[in-house]
C-alpha cells in the first residue's frame, strides 16, 4: 500500500502544493491537497476491498477442502470390507463396492 501512496503523481502534487503556497495561492494549494487526500483515501479503500475479496475467496476454497476431507473421513468409517470388482468378476456382499476398469 505505501508504494501506491508514494506514486510519482502524488509526489508531484506535494511539490505543487508547496509551490502554490510559496506564491501565496493558499486556496488553490488547499484544493490540490484536499483532492489528493480524497484520491489517496479512495485508492486505499479500493485496495483493501480487493484484498478482502481475495482473502474471502481463499477462505471459501479452504472451507470446501476441509468439508471434503471431513466427508471422506466420514465415508471411510465403514467397518465392512470393500469388494473390488475388476471387469465385473467378483461376488457381491452387503457392503459397498468399488468398481475398477
């Protein structure tokens, strides 16, 4: 964020404010300062919102991963053996079966 605030445009604005103040154009210097502060504030707010959106996407993806892992753990609690069927040649029990081809 500091690199966005120390942008060459804002450095130019500071120099302009100083020069206009030295020439006794205080109102003009004040307007430049006010517009610069508003611009910096909106830039920082937009950057913060973008970072929050990125963080929210990451958290949502992590939550999906954790839910998937939890479901896989829940499914792996079956106590009966799992039959592996290769080309359909295996007898079926009352337990779940995994098909391989």
